[in-house]
C-alpha cells in the first residue's frame, strides 16, 4: 500500500497541482509543479486550509519546502541523514 494518496489533481496550462494525504501520519500537503519554469513547491497544509491552498498554491509559496533533484523534500533528507 502506498504511503501517500492523491486526493485531487488539476492542470492549468503548464501547472499541475496535487492535494496529497499521508496515510501514516494523517498530514496533508499541496504539491505544485510548473513545467514551464521548473518551479516545484511542496506546501504542508491543515485540513481547514487545504482547499484554499489547493486553489491558489503559489500565493502560499512562503511555506515552501524545497525539494531535492530526486523529488524528496529537504526535510525528509535531513531526517533520514540524522538517523543514519
């Protein structure tokens, strides 16, 4: 069984936005990827704000969790490194 579940995905021009639920910890996040500019955001969200951030992800870019080239957030890499 996959850990993350795609709850909703939409495409507008070169932008793909996905609302993701993590089965293990119950957290939600919005992923936004712009194929034209290469911008790639992963925004943690609460259940109360998930729909709003899903509709306007780039307005919330100040919450950005930068990703590595393999698609993992830097936070995931730091956690994995500290365990090793």
